[in-house]
C-alpha cells in the first residue's frame, strides 16, 4: 500500500486460550470483545473462534483471531487442529480453584507439543488468574505462587483478572499482543525480512520466503559445525 505508513498496516495474530472448564475463558473473551458479562454461558464444545480488530497506541491495527477451547477432558484430543499456527497462548485458571492452577504446567506443555511453534522458547504466553472478584476467604491461589510459576517458565506475563468486573482484561490482552509483535519484529530481522511489516505465523505474505531463509540459516549452521569438527 504505497503512501501508507508502515505502522498503519494491518497484521493478523492467532491467539489460543486454554484452561480447565468453568475458569471463565469465554467470559474473558466476551468482556474483551464486547465489554459485557453474562452468567449464562454454556460450556464450549470443542472450540469456537472469533475475530476482534484493535488499534494499538502506536496506530498499528491488529486483527486478533481468538480460539476459545473446551476445558473438558474429552475434547483435549482435538487440540492439535486448533492449536496449530498459534502466535501466542493464554492460560487461564480460577483463583478460587487450586486444581485449575495446578493443571497449568501440563496444559502449557501439551500446547507446545500440539501447536509445534517455530522457536517455542520465545512463544508469548499470558497467565490469567480469573475471578479475582471473589471474597478473600474463597481465594485458593496466591498471586505469589502464580508469579513464581510464571518466572520459572520463561517470565510469562501474568495478571489477576475479573471478567465479571472487567478488571485487567483489556490491559492483559493488549500487553500480550505487543509482545507478539515485538517477537515477530525480531524474527523478521533474523530472517532478513522487511522489519517494518509485521508478519505473524498465520500471515503467509512472506511465508515461503521465511521458510527458505530458515532453511538457508540451518544449512549454514550445519556446514559451520561440520567444519569445526574437522
């Protein structure tokens, strides 16, 4: 688009949100997308997705495709189809449910295996401790424990949220988006692509170029290592 500043060009991000059943994943999405809360959501079956276009403070326009996945165990085998190509992941637990927090480690590992992302060690994650509006005596997971988990697993972003009272919902999602874009800018530089155009894993504009460039880098590394061995 000639004449259009690069920061105004649109980009696409695929986000997957996972967690146990009834932790409030769908409620968080509804609050983020439509600023509304309902007590009457039915459990998600399989997965559902929706799109939301947002404009960041620097005028970049992002189309966020949000995949809301079922928390029930019987749907876990479907994960590969929904996780593949994700640019980031949101892990949600219920502050008043210790088990939902304890399951985060396994859910993160399963996601990485099934999504098979490029550079998995840098894939952005966001942990949300939802239902922070519950009375203090009902809270089972402390923010200290949650922060420790995030620090031990790569300095994951963390927020305590309330979908009901709209606490930290938009702020958390926007910070995750910014982290995704920053990661992609860095990857573009490594791959020798245009650093001004944000290309996520789902945007195939430069997909073939990136694949070729990655192959060249990997081949060069192999030759270098082979040479060093000799």
